[in-house]
C-alpha cells in the first residue's frame, strides 16, 4: 500500500458474511414482527367495528331484552332514565368512542344485566374456554396425527381405511350433533352427567374438572382430529415419495425410524398450518359445545349476552375470541420458523 | 327458549308473586280489607346440613329482585327475599314481613304493622325505613322497574314508628295488596339501596342467604342462621343449569339432582319410582290476543273464531293435555268459570252463524303472530287453531318470528292476532288494568278499548267489599268472553320431579320453591 493510499480514510472493513446474514435476519424479524402486530391490531379494530354494528342491527334494545313485553309497563320517565343508562339514542360513533376509550384505559365496561364488570365476567369464563380448547386440541392432535400416520404408513390397508372413515365421520358430522348425541347417550343410557354438578376448576377439583371437560373436548377434538388426519396422511404420502426417504430406506433404517424421524418430521409444516387453522375454528366451536354441555365459558357468556342485548359483554367476549384467533395465527407462524429454517430466511 | 325462560320474557312480573313461606310459622289469616298473623317463631332447632341440587334449563340472570324477570330468578332469589305480604295456597293475600294491615280514610291509606325481630343477611334490623326506601327505589325512574306500576296509586309512604308503615293512596286500590305480593316488591335493606350493591350481593330476610353465583352455570344459597321463622332443615340449595329437560331427568336418575323443574309433560311422564312428580298449574295463561281492526273489528267475526276453536284440542296439542282450559282469570278468589260464556266448547254451527252475521259467511283471512323461540308450544297451538278455523272457512296465516322481533311487534300492536303467554295474577285488576283500564300502559297490544271495561275495572278496584268486587269482576270477564275480546286458551302445568331423598317438599301455586325451607333431605 502506498503512502498516499495509507493517508486516505479507510473504508470500513466489510462485515463477515455471517454477521451480514444475522443482521438481515434481524431486520427481517423486526419487519415481520411489526407487520404481524399491525395486522393483528387491524383485525381486532375491524372485528370491534363489525360486532358493534351487528349487535345494534338486532331487533329490540337492552330494555326489551331485559324486560320483555313488560317494557310496555314503563312510564315515559322510566324509559328516559333507562335510555340514558343504556346509552340508547346516542349517535353510534359516540357510543363506539366511549367503548373504545374504555378499552384503551383497560375498562371493557359494565354488564347492564348482571351489574358486574365485563372484565370480571370474562376473567371467570375465559379459563374454562381455554382449558376446553387446549384439551380439545390435544385430543385432536393425538387422534389426527396417530390415524394420519397409520393411514400413510399402509395406504389402502386397514389402518388407512379406518383412518379415512374416522376423518369422514369427523368432518361430515357437525360438532353440535356429536355433542348432543354424547349427552343423550351418557345421560340416558349410563345416567352419567357430570355437568349436573357445579363446574369445578382445574385446581379445585381436578378429577371432576376432567370429567366435566373430557366429553366436550372429545366433541371438538373429533372434528380437529379429522382435519389433521387428512393433512397428515397427505403430507406424509408426499414426503414418502421424495428421494431422501428412499435413501433412508435403502440404507436399511428401520421403518419406524424412517416414518418418525424422516417422513413425519418433514410433513410437520402442513400439519402445523392445519392445526393453527383448526385451533381458530375450535375457539368458535366452543360457543356451541359450551351451550350443549352447560359449561360456564366464554362461548356461553357470548350467547347469553347477545340474547340479552348486553352489548358490552358481547363485544368484550367477541374481542377476546378475535384476539385468541390472532394470537394463534402468530404462534403458528412462530412455530413455522422454529421447525423450518427456510421460513426464517 | 323454553317455556320457563319465556315467563321471564313474556310473562309479566305479576305472574310470580311472593310465596307463603312464612305461613307455617304465622298461621295468618286475611281478608280483603285486613290481615293478621302471630309473631315469628324465631330460629329454633337448627337441623343438620345436607344440600339440595335444583336443576332447571334456565340460569339465574339477575340478582336484584326488583328488576328480575326470568322465572328461575324468582324461584332462586325468592329464597332470599321476602315481601310485606304474600299469597297463601288459595292465592289470597297473607302476612309475611307485615303481620297485619288495615285500611283507613275510606281505603285511601293502608297501614302495615311490621314484624319485629327480623334482620337482613347483613345483620341490620328490618324496620319501616327499609319499607319506605324500597318503595322509593322501585318508583325511581332510573331503577327501571316494571313493578312500579303496582304502586301507581301510592302517593307516599310514611313511617310513624319503627314498625309501622303507612301507604297513602290517591284513591282506594284493592289490587295494591296483590301487587305487594310480587317478588318484584321484595323488601330491601335501605343500606344496600344506598350502597348500590343489589345487583351483585343479595341481602334479604328470607330463610336462605346468598352464597355464590357462577353466571350461566349455578347459583347457591345457604341457610340463614338468623332467620326469624323456623330454621330451614336443608343447609344449602344449589340451582344448577342443565341444558335440556331430558338431561335433568337423567341427572335425577343418576342421583345428582334432588329437584328437577320441568315443563315438558313427556319428560315428566317418563320418570318413575323412586322419583315422584308433582304438578302445579302455572299462573301464566295462553291466549289468542286479537287486535280489533280490519275484519277482526267485528265482534261477530271474533266470536266466530272463538266458537271454531276447540281449546281442549289446543291444550292437547301444545302440552299433551298437561294443563287446564281457562277463562280470563285462571286462578284465585276471582277465577273465571271456563265452562261459562259464549262457546265455552267448540261449536262450528254457531261459528258459521256468527260468520253470517258478520257478513262473511264464507270466512275471512287474518294472520297470527307467534314466536316458537319464546314459547316452544306456539307452533303446535297455531297449527291446531289453523286447522280448526279452516273448518268454517277462516284462513289463518302463521307468522312465526324471532323472540326479539315478536316483542317489538307485540309492543307496537303490529299484529292482527298473536299467540301470547301472559302473566296472570289473582287480582283481575293487576292482570287487565294494564290492558283495558283507564290509561292502560299496554292498551296498544291489547287492541281493544271499551268504556264499560274501564268502568268495571275501576269500580272493582276501588271497592273494599270482596262481594262487590266479585260481582264486578264477573261482569268484566263475562264482557271479555261474550265479546271475544281475546280468546283465552289454557294454563299449563309445571312439573316438580323430586328424588326419594327429598321429603316434605310441596310446590306452591305461585311457582315458588320456598317449600324447600321446610323440607328435609336424607
């Protein structure tokens, strides 16, 4: 290097290739996080607006929902006072702003029917729904992956046939039919109806809690399992045809190892996608199943609040469901990244 | 929505009046002008503590007794709260928190002597101040209590002593006492009203006190250790929601429920020993309400409908015959004879004759508003009536709508005819003053106005003589039936399935479950 060259300002040394890659990944992760969060917030705002408007399109109002035809007995002064209390007659944007402002300050409002805070009602109901959803998911994944693997391992044979029959049953029969049938069989044939006892929390009475949740979870889990089974079977059959699987077989690896370590592992991406989608639908399914099995969860709270025009509760419960859906989608994306390095880049 | 829930939606609060829990202790007597009872027994011999599970398809919805409308709320919250007066087995007014009452100033004042030694669950004593505060709370517009209509004649409440409350009326009002029996007129502690805790923490004077509440799931009460009457033998009661009546029956057979509240006769009939099933006539009545306009403005056209309807067949189709055909006042001291009046039984020849007199010998058309969502029997009722009317050429279309839609149309009178389940009361004035009386708040859905009806109702209500009231109310109901203002159909039974371990429970005509306080469980 000449003296002239040495007197010139030195350009910064190019970073090592590994560091550049890490930065690029870091920027990519930051961008992904920002976009995902914005998308989630946008979804929640959209849901909030839609549920707010839809509830107000229903015939009647909080007064008639609360009093039925007895609302006709109210005097004009009582009507005025109740209109003021419920905010009836206020412009919709004003009502929406009051609600949104409350949410921003951590206040979901007050149940006009029970007098309790929406936060406390949701706080009581949400653990029931979460436990039900998680248990259903576990049942669904066990049923789905096990039958899917069995079907893919022996296409056209008994395992495949029984797995496909299960999938047809699970996808073809709505969960409310399965639930109602389960209730009828258990109660009428076996005189077994654990829901006739007060709902027991997971930590207060785990055994009763299990008895009360296992059948609703099975009702939902069958549907999830059916969808997961179809996806598992298809993905595994696709992967089974790839060259590396043939190589593994050619190397003399045990069938169990080939299926478990090579085929199933590489089929996990579509299974994860399907599981994420199913978990979202499963949250919706809890609304019906909680009603059938009389579980005091978020779904039952939502139905009751809609019937009673208890707007704050219905809006709050819907938002929590929507937030759950958004969260599950984010978690699914995160799991993608963990199990498939290609997605990370 | 089952019929039990329907009571809350459609049934007027008057349908459910306070029950006679106190009577066992008081042995009170009453008349139209006064009543009295001996002092309370005080809590004695507290017995052992087993709990009872009561199952219903509905859930407790509101804890404030003044604004509750759901039938189960009346039954569950009714274990906690009491009223000044209640209804006895004959549906006559009897003492409860008031031991006696007398009328003064020509019926323009009602003075209540209040029971001594009664405390609320929070330990505060029950006094006349609580009575006054409760009445003020009920009529306060922001409370939004439909029951305020019971106090329309009350100008003020004075409290000359700690145990005396005087109601000052604008005019004599014999229905006031019946109104005061409603659970919606429960006596509240003044402190709870002031603290605004009624919606979250019930605080009454009844045999049980609030224990816990899980919305949409269960509501539990426990024995009130300071109850002024005989100590309840059952230590606690849990009101449990079970999705459908068939499952309630199964839970009873499994032994996890001791008292099942049923409305479906087919479920009640399948239960067998050791489960016993009692039935009691529901206070609510089914009627075909008719708007007096269009072809139905003609009395002969309405009478043709009345004559063409076989009410027993409607009862059979709707609830498998589990009930009774009734007239305008189904039960109580002023009950109507359902076998009297024009076309008490189906008479097709008479129906055709009325059609000819109406100028429509070949019949006419109209539409009936129903809501299967509100009343699970309404489709069966409607189709049966439709078939019966078609025999004389009357074409009835059925407009079955969602519950909230039905309520909106009903309140605005936007129907030609409507199948309704309305709340009944032993007092005809309470039942029909709101529909046909002067300044009736439900005149629009009633769809019929008559000076005769107004006059008869007002005179009966302002009379202090039960004989005069009986005469005037008989004339009133005769007018309703003979002009086919509406067509009254039937009252259905409620069924109370009890397990063998629950002994001594008897349902009350009001539908209240306060009989549980004197029952035992093994």
